[in-house]
C-alpha cells in the first residue's frame, strides 16, 4: 500500500514474532499456498473486475520497468502496486488450499495469515485495502467445487464486511453473521435485509462482555439452525481496545471466547471444519497477541 500505510508487511511479521515468542509456532503445521485460479476467483467476482485488477497490475509492472510510478490509487485508502495481483492470488489461494485440506481431512481447521485482506472486496469493486474476497471465494468454492449444501461465514472485524455481504446476500446456502462498529467505515454499514444475514451494528466503545451477550443471543441460534457443514471466519482483530483503526473495547480473552463459540458450532455440525482468514488488525502488538489467542483455541493448545 506504500510507506506509512496501516496495511503493511509488518503485520505478518508481528504475528510470526508472537508465535515464536509464545512457543505456539512449534505446535502448528505450516503450508505455502498456490495462487488461486481465475475460475475460482470468478466464483465470487465478475470477470470485468478480475480483468481490471490484472490490467492495472500489468500496467504498473510496465511503468516500474520504465522507471515510472510504482503505485496507483483504487480509492483514497487503497493502493495497488506491481506485485498486488500476485499477492491477491496467493491470498485467495491460501483460503482455497486450506478449504481443500480441511475437507480432505488432512487438517481439522486452518488459519490463513494473508495479505491483502478481503472482506471489503465486492463482487465488482476493490476497496478498503481489499481486492478479492478471500473468505467469500472459499465459501463459494466449498459449495461449488466440493458440493457442500450449507456453510457459514463469521466476521468479527471492527468494520462491516460489506464486500462479503454484497457477494453472499440472498444465497440461502450461506449464513453470514457479524458485528461491527456503526456508524463507521464503510459508510452505511449493512445495506441488505436478506434473510441469510445476521449483521449486528454496535456503537463505539462497546466492550467484550456486550459482544459476548449479542453472540449468545443473536449468532448462535441462527448458526445452530443453519447447521453449516463448514465455517469460514473473517478474522479481523481491529476491534481490540489498543487498535486505533476502531473504537471498540475487545481484548485477547474476548477473541479466545468468540473462537471457542465458533469452534463449538463447528464441532456440533461441521466435524470441526473451520477455515479462518486474517482481515484487519493494525496495532502490531495487539494483533500478534490476538492471533495467538485465536490459534490456541483452534489448535487446542
């Protein structure tokens, strides 16, 4: 995204450092992803959008080779550079490869430490640091390529997953549940009243105990009624009280509690099958600690 941007490479470095310091690194199996195919990307995105992203990347590579600009703006917050196309294919590819591995029984669950994030990417629009919607692609992939009948998407980022909503609203095979700070970015919050969405706007400074109550009351009954055969998580950690990108009050123990509730649903209905993908989280220390808490529950260590 360019110098000084919050969506920076140091985010993944902070996660790596925390896993090493905590010793959790030794308990995890690591895999490198393959790039997603265009056919799989187009399960969630229009061909013109995919072609536009590829064309921008090609043009920037030519400009860079000629000594020209290395970045161009998608919107006031989002920059694309000569390597974004490759990174976005790998980011989506990680979610797809994780889906394959979990459905094959090689893994019970997986966490994809990926950049760029995805949940603001709409069917035909890149925005909010996002180009392709990793979780929506993986959810559609599980349905279309593996023949699952029902999946769920859980989004606990501080920002509403407007792109995911745009892609999945009205699809009865996919239940999307989320909470998000409102009013906040993206403008308007949830825009759809589709029956497969449980999107919960909460005010700034909402703390973890209030979120836990909402999850128990609003998410869990709908998830149990849907009986998902697999759960996908848009794992944003910017609702942490130390993260300046939001104004909510969650802490690591809240992320562990939320993860355990999701895992319990997965164990009841989906053979424990979960694929979690990194979204937001911009305070590096809080991000590392929160991901550790999330992974300790997923890995049961």
